[in-house]
C-alpha cells in the first residue's frame, strides 16, 4: 500500500495563488474606499442641501395704547402680532411660503414659480397679500406708524375696518402674475382674486381683478398706480352704507395713486449707518355699492442721531363722501429707536379730528410699541 505524499510544488502554488488574491483584494478594497471618499466629496450632503433651502423669519409687535375717544379714557397693553413664516426654495425658480400669526390665524400660503430666466415674469398661486395700494404689500416691520397702515389703506385694502368685507389683513386667495421690466425700472402685478378674503370660501361666482404699475425713474423714487375691480358679498352691515345687507352682492371697486422717495436703500445689517430719510404720499378712493369713500396720507421718517428717527404723518379718510360726519383726520408725531437689526422701540402721539358719527369729540391717542424681528 502506497503512502500519500505531499506535492510541495502544488502547496507552494496554492499559497502563491492565495497571496495574490489577498493582495488583489486589498488593492481593490483600497481603490473602492478611495472611490467612495471621492464620491462623498463630489456628492452634496443632502441634509445640508435641504436646510440651506429653507429659511425661517418672524417678528412680534406689542406695547401700550391710551385714547379718550367719545370722552371715555381707555388704556391697555396689547400684543398685536406674533408672526412666523417659512420659505422653501424647491428649485432656483420654484418656492413655497407659509405664514402664521400666533395671535390670530394662518395668514399666507402660496407658491411662486418664475417662468423666465430673468425676473420679468413670475406666477403666484395661493393666499397672499394683494398688490392694491403702496402700503398694503409692505410688512408692518417696515412701516413707520404703530397703527401700521393709513386709515384709507386699512379700509379700502380690506385690512379690517370695513365690516362688509370683514377682517382679512389685506390678503386674499387667487392667482397673480408679476415681474420687473427694463432692469427693474418698471414693475407690474396682475391678479385674479377670490374677493372673499383669507381662510374663507368665496360666496359668489365673480372674481376680482387687481392691477398695479410701478415706475422707478431714478434711484430712490417710485411712482405707483393701482386699481381694484370686483364684486363683494357682504359678511356684515355698515352704518354708513345701510343699503347693503348681509349676503348681498355689491360693486367693490378701488383706485390709488402715489409716490415715495428714499435717500438710500435700507440695509438691516447697517441699521444705524444706512437708514434712509423717506417720504411717501398716496391718494385712494373706492365705491361699495353706491357709497363712495376717499382719503390719503403723507408719512415721513427722518434719521436724526445714531439709531433715532423722527416720524410724522398726516392722513384723512371719509367713509361716505355724500353724508357728513363719517370723516376722520389723524395728525401723528413720534420717535423710533433701532436697538438692533429690524428691532425698534416706538413712541407716537396722534391727534384725531373726527366727524360726529366717528366720535362725539376730537381725541388724543398715545401709543408705545416694541418690535423684535429676525
């Protein structure tokens, strides 16, 4: 019986093959690891990319108010607005925005899509601030008065004082086209809106049309005209317009013309060094059914020292131009101090000169407010 023998050459061959395979495996592993590292370097971090496309902003405005309308003094602390909004940049052309007021209701939710390579045409769909008037599209953080908008804008733009339209904060649901032409010298807005306001189903089949044209002939100066053609459906009654009942459809048209001049572009990062002096004036009018209303304002803000501004405004508005006693003129003087970017303290005194249907006597209005924004 033959003994089994070990073939040394075969053993050495196997060892050599295994050693070669091990070396090759190590080489491939190293190459693969290097490739993965290179791939990680070349691929964007999805979390970083995601967070870079979402921005959060917010502000709060609260303070104190004293007035003696109708000869009855009242004073109270208030928290007027606590807003937070998020904007998501889905692509370079497509974005989405959501805004909520924690002291009120959901304010805005809409999407923007830029149809052109430049800024000449963008489409907006959802619930947003409409373009009628100069002041309505502006944020309360940018405006000079503690009561924010002038009486005419508050009423005609649907901010709240018009009971026929209800409280809508100058916002509505609809579709808008807007853009800039001639390198930003011309700006326009064209919108087809529900006309019923925010968070509310339209109560009639008519849609409202809003058009706005803004011309900037030189740095700092803008000339603006806007118009509103629509049909309202009354959600309440108004003492100065007794012919319109709840549920009635009525003609609801508006117009405005205005101008604004600023000495320099405002930069929040340079809230002390780069605040412009500004003056803005606008005349507005409208008709609800057969009742016309009309008014206007002139408001100015002038930096005087460090982060301190002087604010002054004169405004008037008549709810019913055919019936005496529904007019009011406000004369305001005040100061504001910017203690950080977009953050300020405000103190203002207003003398209110009223028609007999507004208040039994002219009255005083003193307000203080703190604004914190980011």
